[in-house]
C-alpha cells in the first residue's frame, strides 16, 4: 500500500516540474491580466497564477475550482443548517467560499475571479492545505487534474517567443500569425466564443487590412463575433486592451470605439472618421489587430 502511494506520487510530480517552468515565465514582464467576465478552466488558471499559486498548489487550485464550480465565478451553493453553522450557509463563487466559515470574504469578492483566487490562496496556505474544500477531501478534484493541466499548458511558456507558446500559428497561403492564433485560442478558452474570423484573401475588408495575409501567408487580425451581446463584446475588447503588451495587440475596435497602441495616448476614443469601417462595421464583432512578432534571438 505504501509503495503504491509513493509510486503514484512520483508520477504526479513530473508534470508539476514542467508546469512550474512553464508558468515561471509569467513572473516577469508582460503578465496576462485577469479577464473580465472570464470563466472555466482557463479563467481559473490565469486567476490562480495572478494570485501567486505555483507548482502543485497551482494545479490543485485549478482542479479544485473546477470540481467546486466548473469555473463559474458566480456559482451559488446553499447548505442546510449544521451544528457548526446552525443558520445554514452558502458556498460562493468559483472556489465556493463559505459564508459561515469565511465571513471575512465578502460576496462581491467571492464572486470576483481575481479576488476569490486571492482569498483561496490565503485560506489554502498558499496552496499547501486544501482540507477546507470537500471536493479535495472527497478526491473529486482528481477527475479535474487533466483539464487543469491543459488549461495551464495554454499559459505563456518559458521557451515561448514573446510569450506565445510554440506551435501556435497556422500556415499560409491564408493562415494566422503565431500571436494572432494564440489570442484566438485564448478568446475561445476564456469567453467561450468559437465564431472568430481571421485571414481573408484580399476581399471583404478595407485596403491593407490586417486580415489579409503578409509575405509569409499569415494574417494579423481576428474578428470575434458577439452578435447583439454588446456586454460580451466589451468584455473581450477590454481584456484584449488590458493585455495588449502580453498579446502583441496593435489596436482593438468595438462599437465605434478604437484603442490604438501605436498612438502616444493609449486610450479608447471614437473612430475619427464617422463614415469609416472603424465607425460603422464593428458593432457585432470585436476587431483585434496584432503587431508582427519578432523572434527573440
Ligand atoms: Zn476585422
């Protein structure tokens, strides 16, 4: 019995070391901000990294969060009266922080992915003690470890060029540059949007559009389709702008507004020409353009 446990522990350690190296790159330079409105495993992963979790504690933070709430930042779980909590209690947010045992965590904090991750970091003693979470003590979290590892693997890797993991980017004649493809994957993972336009062969967009392939056959823009869901559009647009450095964003357009990171003042403003494509064509999708990524030698 003891030997078996030791063997299992040794197997579990290997991916932790690799993940620790991969996530270490987030500590310096352009960090990804916690996505407004994000959810799921990818949202948990970024929030947990930002809160300070590392190594095995980071894996467990994502896996326990998935087991507790599926990564739903505003999940609510009512509990009946118990001897310790005679008035009953409520489990709140992505990590289901309990009103009775953790009244110091406000409802607003519990329902905010970033704040909840920080509270979870404190309550779990920096990821070393998960005994307060029933999905940990029951072992239910184990079924979520693979999903946690997958989410963590999408975070910027230590050996990535400019923070873009190796393997991102699709080939020409009409593909996507690595940085463009990486953000496309993140938008799908963080916001659940899979209807995303990319490369176009020199039609359907303005002249010199970043949707048209460059000399390598790769485009540098995506259109994130949000339909009539303007709130979701702003979540994506705000997230892309907040992470412009890490994602190599050149500019973002949504709902008649643009933020252009080539301008000296990095701020949202109305599209300057009210008759332009910028002003009139970006209400049902968020346009994100990217800088060409220069390899680090
Ligand atoms: Zn576009």
